[in-house]
C-alpha cells in the first residue's frame, strides 16, 4: 500500500503532465502557433516564480531561474544551424551539463526563504555560470565548425555522450532522493529535468522545444501547489497524514469500518527524562511502524502522541490481529536516543570537580565518556483501543468515542495492550446478566 502511494506521488502531477504533453505533440492535436506557445512558456515561468515567492519555496524559485537562464543562453546564440563548434552548439552542451548539476545542488539545499544571506550565494553561482557560457559562446563565434555533421532544422539534436551521462546521473539521484524523502519538490525536479532534456533534444524544432520548456516550468509551478497540499494534509515531523486528512477521510467512510486509537505509553516521561529531541525520535519510530500497519489500515497523526488508524470495509474481528501484531512490533523496536541523558548529568561545581579529577585518572574519564556516548536502549509501548461501526451505520464520531473509551480501558488495565469496544448488544446482555 505504501509503495502504491509512493508511485502515485511520483507520477502525479509531473509524470502525467509530461506524458500528456508528449502525446498531444505526437498526435498532432496541439496546434497552437509559436507566439502562443511562447506566451504560455513565460506565463508558466513567471507564474511559477510568483507562486514560489508567495509560498517561500526557494528551491522551486531557483530551479525556475535556472531554466530561464538556460533558455536565455540558448536563445541568445540560437541563430544558424546546430552543428558542433557553433555558438549555439556550445551553449547547448554547456547548459546540458550545468542544468542537471544545478538541479542536484537545488535538491540538496535546505528551504531558507529569500533572505539576502541565503539567496546571494545561489544568485552569484548562477550569474557566474551564465557569464562562463556567454564567454564560451563568444569565443566560438570566430571558430570554424569542427565537424561536417549538421543537424537539420526538423531533426532532433544528438547531445554528446558525456552530457547524456550527466543527465542520467542527475535523474538517478533525483529519483533515489524522492524514494527516500517522498517530497513533491524532488519528484518535480526529476520530471522538470526530463522535460528540459526533451527541449534540448528538439532545439532545432523551435515549436516542440518551446512546448517542452513550458512543460518543465509548469511541472515546477504545480509542485508548489502540491507541496502546499502536502504540508496542509501531512504531519511535518512524522510525514503521516494529519488530523485534517483524518477528518476528510471520516466524511467518505461507509459501513462497515473500524477506527483504532493509538497512544504512546508514558510519552511525557520520555520528554521529561530525555528531552524533546528524544520525544521526537519516539514519535518517528512509532509513526514508521504505523505507516506499515497490515490489514489495509491507514494511519494518521492527530496530535501529540495520539494516532488514529482507519480500516475501511473491516470489522473489529478482522483487524484485531493486525493491531496486536502492530503493538508487538512497536514493543520490540528498541532504539538508542541520540546523545547522552543531559537532564541526568550533574551540574555546577560537582561536574567541574569530576572533570578536574578526570585529568589525573584518564582511565575513569574514558570509561565515563564511553558510558555517556552509549546510552541504554529504550523500549516503547503503545495502548490501542478499537471500535467498529454497527450494522445499522453508526456515525464516525460515535465510533471514535467508543475507540477512545476502549483506549482508556487499555491504559487502566496496565497499558501495552489492545482493547476492543463492546457492541451495544453485548453491553445489553452483560447488563441483563447483572455483571456490569
């Protein structure tokens, strides 16, 4: 289920958009004139930059700027036939090498907004690259062509093998990075680079090249909207869907379905004893296990240390074994917190005295350092309450309340366990028998 979601987020919207444009071109249905296509290109470019500026997406902004400078360099020296040794060929090869490298660097950048200290180094690097390309092209103007091979105006351009290697390496890196981060910007950089490669490939066919250039800009612009959606509907710390996504999912539920409420046992103790950094590690650990829950469940982080799991089309009897496996998996997932237990370290003069005495007793100091750098493994447990919709169709709010009550029972009965909510008929039988 997770692999299907990752594949979908990889293909949509960038891959689908590029495929659609390619089909339109080769089917002959895209009949817009070159001025109209150029207008669309600049609309996509400027609109994408404005969106990136508004949503503080510096990486998308710089990627669009790289595309603009690359196309500008080719257009500046684009007169004449495309043949090795000509200025347009030099510009083509230069941007074919520089743009993939720039996209790799942009993917590795951290989002730091548009402050002068953050933007100035990137702007300087791009300016230097543009100047170098311009100097190389000017130097090639007075030189004779080094090859008799000329690309006809209606033929695709064959880029040098080393440029193809750079493109392939950059695409592989961006794909691997997306599979690791699952972030829309990494997917957009991959598909935008692919569209840019096609625009270079068809440089001699101006109309086709312009379409692919506009597609590259549109993919980056669309990624800004996609990233905003991702931030609105996903928890930033754990990357699980957030409460907003959970509330939307509740509106689409149809009976039968089950809702499980998961709460980390003694989570406040982790924060108080080891600090909030360790608490964040615990949340990520539990979220990673929840993301791989079996039985067709979808996990959500709904706040603090509380998570919810939706099982569409499943009853409690069908999901309780999967929840028990999840509980056992989390219990067995020990981890070592990063760094020592700072809150337990002595402070004040005692700590200074120990450091002083450690200079004379190096063996004790080394042993103490080893103990501080290798904290004991911690074990995390969760309590789970689960409830299912009645055959008549209970509202999601009532099912969620029943799951909450089952969770409270799990905590009252010793934690680290799964409790099921009793059905109305069962509660009536228990009450009639005088047990409750």
